[in-house]
C-alpha cells in the first residue's frame, strides 16, 4: 500500500512553522502571549498536526470557531486553553465543561441561556462589538457596555476570564481605516478600565488579530490572536508584514498526459480556449473539487520543472490543462507545483488570490479534505 495517492497533495513544513512562531514571538510585548488561530482545520493545514507542533513549542492558547473543532483538538491536546471565539448553542454547556473549553459569550441573552443550561461553572470570554458589526455586545458607549458585562458577571455558573473584540479594517493603510482601528482599541480599553474602576478584575483583554498584530500591536492586549501570519501569509498581501515569515504549505499535483494540439483546437468545457498555434499541453490531476478554483481558468500559473506555465481553458472538477510548450522534457508522472517554490520561481496563495479578487485565506482554506496533507 502506498503512503498516499500521488494525484494532488499538500506538503506542510513544520520546521517553517517553528521558524514563523519564533519570528512572531520576537514581535510580542512581554505581557502578551500568542494564541494561534487553528479554526477551519488550521486554515486548511491540518489542525491536529499543527496543534501538536504548537504544543511542542510551548503554545498555551488555541483559538477555534466551533465546539466540534474545540472537542477534536482537546482529544489530542490535553493541556492549554481552547477558546471558541464564536457562538455555541447553550445546550452544549455540559460539553463545554466536560472538555474544559472556554466559550465566547456574544450577548446577554447568550450568557443567560448558558447560565441556565450549565450544571457547573463554565469558563467564558465576553465578545464586544466595537465596530465589526458581527456578533458581540453592542452598546451606545463604553459605560453601557461595562454595565452589561457587569450583569453577565452576576449570572450563576459563568466564570468570566476575558473580554475581547475584533478589528474590522486593521489590514488597511488608509488613514480613515487606521483611525477606525484606533477607535476600536480605545473603546475596549475604556470598557476594561471602567470594569477595573468597579473592582472587577478580568484576566484577559484581547483585540489583536493577525492584522492588528502586524500593524497595530499594543502592550495591553494579553493575547495575540494570530491566524494567517502563523501559516506564512499576510493579512493584506499588498502591504506585507513587518516581520519575516514564510508559507509553510506547498500544493502539488502530477502530469497525467502530455500531447500536442494544433492551431484551431479547443481545450476544456465551453471551448473558452482555442489554440492560436501548434502547442504542447499537459493535463494535471487536480481540479476545483481539490480546491484549485475554477476562477483560475485561463488565469492561473503553475510551476513545471521550474518554468511558469499558464492554465488554459476551464478548470474541471478533477483536472486542468496547462501550456508546457517551453518545458522540453516534461512527461507523464512529473510533479507540478500549484502553490510553492521551484528553483527561482514561486507561486503564492496570495498571488493566486489576486488573480480572481479574493484573499489568501480563502485559497488555503479552500483546499479540500480529499487532498492529503503530508508533514515534513
């Protein structure tokens, strides 16, 4: 039995992950700890292997989006705090306690229901909507927000260990966006200080996502919720990041056939590509069901023997075609790189994202579960 089907696969370099962690730690204030965000299968990188490596590196906090993610990680990571940053239905109160998971409380109503359903004290952080417009306590001012948090703290069976918020536009260098981010920071700091003035001590105050950590780092945030930077991508690829990180993921496939097509021949569904000359093409064993987006049809580039080759025609569910006219020795079974480096050439998830108007997050998260992850 072969270790994995060499059709389409992802290689994850755990040494590069360690290097990224070391670089990120140098950017921390002394009172701030890293909380890697490992939701969505660690952004497509494989949450169990990633979390196991993070645990070896001394990470104490892990951020997820759902109780299913939290429980799966807890089964493998016995020590450290796992925080669900989004909503969990109150009927799962017992599971939250059983697996020692910290729940994000998104409203007083949510808190009240959790309190009523809980048989034991639940560990919680309270989410504040300081300008993102998603879930979280929404009040006219910081004083009213502090009042609502005080009401939540008085509920039974809830142990409030933190408050947090999420930036809306911290990855922008626009002057108005910078001011907006600053106002979000000032709001949650004011809430925390008002609670402190009422002799309410809360252990954690956190508001830095990857973008906040990159461009708006702040000494009062006790946790840095670093997601995309952990995996070597920028929050905003147009402005980069102020520290050296590198992608830990490479996405690869193989050639299934090489052949010559002739002037006037069409390629793939819809006949969107017609050869203007005789040319050599290669079929690859990867498609949109694997996470190589159909939006990359006749736009994407891949690396074959270190040569950049254009995707031609529409990306199919399980296959795509490339122009290999400038790759003399390519043959069936050869490896082709979709994301990663070959020689002096590199194709990044951010580059692919720029071709069809999305972000690198979506590209790596979109690599499907049928693509095996191979850890180096």
